[in-house]
C-alpha cells in the first residue's frame, strides 16, 4: 500500500507547517500536475528546522564513529526498502527512466555506505601531532595536536537532475552527516514526493540508530525565499548545493552578505570542453563523433559534466568528423527533460546559439507538451567563438557546439579564454599528447578533472575523484562534491595545546586507540 | 652605507610609478614623520603587478620542487643579509624593540626554510591514486589520480603588528610561493621602508634563483583604494591578510562581489577568552594573575592572540585574583604602540569599556605624543557582560576584561554566547578539566586552538598548529595562517583520468620518483 505523503516539511521527526503557499508535483512526460499539495516552509518552519539542528548537533557530534556509521548504513537500508514506490514516484516526477533511477539509487546507497566506511576507518580527521619539547631553548615547545571537527548544521539543496544521488540522502547529506554535522535539506520543488519519501527513510534511520530527532530535517518550498531563509538563518554553518549558476550564485551572495559569512559549496555545472587533436581525428574521427553524441545525449544532456563544447583544428579529418556528427545528431530521438523550467532554459540556450551560429544539425521534432527536447549540434569557427563570450556559456541539455580553429595558435587562444569548468577532455594519440603538452598545462588552470580519450559524463565515486573546478563551475574550487574527499568540506581543524591525555579526543591520544593514520612529529604513522 | 629607498612600488624587479599620491613613514616613539616620500600605487601599477604575476605564473609553476625550495632559501638568506639596516628601519617604523625584531626576523627566515622543506619533501600535494579496474562490471573503473596544484597570482597584505613575519616575506608569501603561486604584496603603510627592503631581498633572490621577474611584486599605498584594486583585479586568484576586522571584512566583501569570487584568508584577531576554573584559582590564583598580566602586556598587547577576556566563578579565590591583577596592572609601565591609528583605536576601545564597566585598574600615565598606551584591566559581572554585546568585542592593545560569574550555569552562558576566536584557554587542575569537560566541547565550536594551563600568545610554527577560527576571527575557519598546513590555502585539487604515465606530473606516476606519501587504492604508502 503506498505511503500517504504528508505534503509538508519534516522537522524533528514529523510533519510541520501547513500554512505556507502550496505547489504540486509535475509529471513532465505527461505534462500534468499530480499528487498532493505540498506546503512551502514558512520562516517559522525554517527556524524550527535550524534551531533543532543546532540543539541536536551537540548530541550528534558526541556519537562514536561506530554509531554514526551505523546511522548512515541504516539510511541506506531504509532508502533501499522504499522499493518500487520510490522509483515510481521519482520516475513520475522527473521522467528519468527506471533503469537510470535504479542505478542512481544504487549509487546513493553506495555513497552512504562508503562514508560509513570513511567514518569507521577514521583517518579523514587528519590527526596531526607535534609532541612537546620541554627542554627546547630559548622557549619550550608545547604539545600541539590538531584534528578536524564538524561545523554545526549544514544546509543541503537537492538537485533536480539527481533526485536521489544529489538530493535528500545524496552525497552532500551523506558527507555532512559523516563529518558529524546535523543536516537540513531544502527539497528540490521538482521532486517533492521523492524528497519526502527519502526524508522519511532518513528520519526512521535516525530513530533506529538512536540519534537526536533534530539530526535531520526536510524543508519543502518552491520560492527562492525559502532557500534564502535557510542560507540566512544564523544557525546554518555551511551550504551544499548542486544546480544552476544563477541559483548557486544567489545562495553564495546571500551567504557572503551574512553578519557571519559561511562557506557555500555550490556545484553549478559547466561547458566541459573537449579538445580533439589531429591524430585522434585522423585515426578515429567517426568513433569520436559516436562517443560524443552518446555523451551529449545521455540522460537528455542533463548532466553537470555534459560536453557542451568541442574544439579542434580544421582540415579534412575535422570536416569528416563534423559531417558524421551532424548525421548522428539528426538521427537522435528527442528526450524528455526533467521539468518545464529546464526545458525552457534549454530552448532559450539553443536560440541564443542559433542567433549567432548558423550551422546546426538537430534531431527529431520535440513535443513541448511532453517536456521533450531535441538533441542538436552547432558548429562555428574560432574567430566567431572568441568574439562572442556568450558562446562559451553552458546550455543545460542535449546540445554541443563544435569550434573549428584555423591553427594551433588559435586553438591555444580558445583554450586560454575558457571559463572555469568541472572537466576538460583531450582526445588524442600519445604523440598528440606530447605535442600538446602545453594544452594540459592550460586546462589544469581551467578545470577540476582532466580526461584523456574518454568522455566527462560518468563520475566515479572514489578517493581520487575531483568533482569541482574554478568559478563558475563551482563557488569553491578547493573542494569536491563527489568521492570520499567530499567529507572535508564540512569540517574545520581544532588544535589542542598541552591538554592532558584523558581530556583529548581519542583520535589524538598517544595510544591511538582507533589505529588512525596520523602525522606524528612530521612522520606518517599508524602507531 | 644604507640603501637608498626607491619610495615606490616594485614590479618586475624594479621601481615603478611616481605619479600616485604620497605618504611618509612615521616614527611612533618620536612622534614624527621620517624618510623618503612613498608613492601610492596607481591602478596602472596594480594592473602591471598582477599582469606580470599572471604571466610569470606559467613559468614559475613549471619549476621543480628543488628550484622553488632554493628560491625560498635565497629569500631567507637575503633577508638575513639586510642585517642591522632592516632591524633599525623596522624599529623606527614600528617602535618594536630590537630584540623582538631580531626574534621576528629569525621566525621569518625559519618559516621560509620550513616551507622549502615542505616543498622538497613534497607530500603536501596530497597525491591520491585510484588505479583502473578495466574488468569491473557493469562499467570499467577508470584510472584516476589527483593532486594539489597552485591557483595563480596571490595577493598578500602585510600586517602592521608583524612587520617581518606576517608582511612582505612572511608566512602568507612563503606559503603561497611554496605552493607554486606568484605573489603581489600590498605593503602595510605603517612600515613602507621595511617593506621595500624586504621586497628588494625577495627580488634579488628571484634573480639569483632564475625565477621570472613577475614572480613577486610589491605595491605601496595608504588608501583603501589600492587594497581594493589589488583584490578586485581579475588576475588575482586568492588573498592572504592579517589585520583588523573592518579591513579584513572589506576585502572579503570585495572578493565576494567579484564576477569571479576568490578565497580570502583574512585573520582578523579576536578576544581570545581565558576561563579560569576554581581549582586553578585556589591553587595558583596569584601565579595566574602574573601570567595573565604578562600575556596581556606582551608587545604592548599588539598580538592577534592577546587574551582580552577572562572568565571565572566569583568567590574568595576569584576576589583575591582580581585584587592581585589590579595591583599588577597598576604597576605596569606604558608601552609604545605601532602607530597613531592603532593607539587611537585602543583609546576608543578602552573608552567604550569604561562607559559600561566601572571597575578599572590602569597602568602609569601614557604619553600620546610618543604613541604610548597604558595597560589596564576591567572587571564586571556576567549579567552585565551578557547584556552588552559590545563587551565581547576585541580591543586591540594591552587591556583585558575580567568577567565574574555567579554560577557555573552563568559561566556556561558566557561561553555559549562567545563569538568566534583564534584561541580559547582553560586554566584548571586535572579535576577541574574533568568537571568542565562540557566547556571543552563548547569552546571547540568557538575557537581554532584550545590552550590548557598556558597563555594564547606565542604561536608555535609547526604541522599541528591551527592559527585560525570561526568568524570574526577569520573569514575561513577551515584554514590556518601559521604552520606547514598554511600551504594548503593556496592550492586546489586536479584529477587526471586515464592519462598515460609520461603525461602525468611526477607526483602521480606509478614509479613515485619523489618518494611521496600517497594514498594509493585507499592505502597510505611511499611505494
């Protein structure tokens, strides 16, 4: 029997607030609203969520690593246990195919379990110990021990394009909870039912794991005011966000204007340039065109790492690649987008390109009433691209712009003029890579992840992943929102000077009871 | 023969710009201007500095670790070689005693050498490797390798209270250069001659070490416009600052408003609360009073870690401590402050306290014409302190406020109401510490460093140091401006996916030619 949705925010374990404005979920592929009314969180609801998160924080951060890990694993179990109802609700709200959603659910639970493992292992706290030298002249050296501790309540904004893996129990929530922070999630209004189901799974896990009820809350809302209220609340200590540049920048600005500014980790997507070098074009231009088309149209182009720009040097092989690309995109079926707003944004982006760039090959006709979009590829020359800054801006959806350069020198200028990106890709032979070694140096300055002979879509969740990049890809290029290192975003160092052993956190005691990797007197050791 | 000062900014190895407004150095202990006129950097000079820093960056970051380390060591040698002229210029400009300046010079050169060591050892780049699993199902795992790389030009603002160790070749410059960034220093206008001498030592070191001339520039200026121009220049990629809350916040705001926001590491001082617990008061109240007075008056109170607030529970021992403190402060001689502006700020702060708090014991009369300030101690009850927020704000100089609480519960409220601080200190017996374990939990949320039975002045330069803290102590509590970890502020991660070995930076190659500590397939190893 399906769960009856509250249609409200969830604070301290239960539904609250039925006095805000309302909105309903929208089925993009059917073009109609459905399900219950959802009430916007009022300022009072937002305040209750943050106040309870602040109270719960003191209890939550006193929990052992084992208890926190158990909590994360309970969330994973409960999300899994939502079964088909979760998948069906998410499919109705996002039009993402069931298989994709199943995969995303697997990724979500895997992330929760991965962070449980990170917490259990424990070395993420970067324990650093410099022992006292009481005999040192002219002054004795004190005993100094430093480790990372959590911030306090973290606000997480659900992303529209990952209703599970970057939403209520997604990577931001998992890493913030793993670091010992309490969390208030602002649900994305495009999947309020999915958000509520997952939130209730988290709430149940908190209860099972004996966590304080304020450890997690969900606030619903469609209007920017709710988002701003969450960021501006004095109890909020950090923000995680995945979404558009406009929304991310608005939250960043609000956080920077606060009496006490707080960090905002906003991942705002990017054009993800792909450089295709002469050897690769000669050896496998058609294969590259096929891979490009697949990467651009995957998930109807709704990935932060979607390759929106392809750059190469003009010539015979480049011309052939372009023809092949046109052919492939012309044959591409339309795809259903996540919601009407995203589709509108895509159409506007395509029109913007079309005003400047004449050459375009588009896929089959798209049905706007079913939120469909047609894949398309544009092409232009480097002179035009360099002249029109707006050609370098992201168009979120299944389109890409191919830029042909007249010379290597022009290609260099295109590379040097790029904005910050999550990824930058090079296709080439080993010889190409040697010849274009300078291009790697340029792209290192532009992106967080450099891909060789692959496509940027598909973001591995592991220790070495860097999902981030210079502005406007993110508001904090020093961090990643994917992989184990994401936990570092939600912690800060504290140093204990001359504390007796028993007053130190276990992570910093001489005995190293948790067998952490630590830097002791400048030497890495587990002893 | 003394060096003839240029009195100008230094860009690309030489003096530039004589068309800006002028200002002169001021000898605080003699109350008069001296030395040559210094020209303010015009916007054109600032642009030249940043443009040359951006050009030099591509060459500088290609230098080997050994070359960068050699450059840092050459700076240390050249600063040392400035000899007495540097010490005398600094003494005239800051009124800091020669012994203190000698110590500070030693710290400055030691920091440069320390970072040379960090660069040579190399593990600071946090190399992380996840090797490919081509057979993995359903999709192969790519090869992913991540490390830290530099940002680009870093702007460093010299501090008035550390004319050497936190100025031109101080900790921010040393750590930014060590990470591979080029640097533009905005000299503090209170010690322009000292700044020029050190800048010329850095420029000479760059030449000796074969570095591009844009690797380091110095801009002079007294007006806020020069500082803002440096932060707002599009080539600037990060900012290091030590100084007042007002100036630091202004730079932070300017950086956040930029089209491309950049990180600002502003260390803006704090009240550095000291909690004195009952056992410590009983056992050694007089000794504590003596230590407190010494810490408060050290360097005429001009340290970011100056203890400006003392909190205890009222009672007989507390009363005796208060009397002893009054006696000690009454006997304290006046001290010369760094400059007239700082003295004025101190007088205003003291007057602000005096309007609210009646009880005050002050030191000997101070001579304003010689920029002197009298040490003083205020005392009040917790009810007044909790009622008047302004009592919790930093007064930069040799004063402290003692707050007597009627109960442990009141002490808890004082602790919980504190603003962010660089440090928080507890004096107590081991029994006190057990009883007040909750106080440690509260103070962890308020400060970057917790000191037990010591005083916060005196900041050890080592791996475990944390010199930073929640706002308003700094604009980025995730970082430290002292110790080896300071280098992490000026770098960001980049991940290489499926790159051939020879195209990877040496730090990420299988062979590990530099023998770094690396996280390989989730295991720390030097192999």
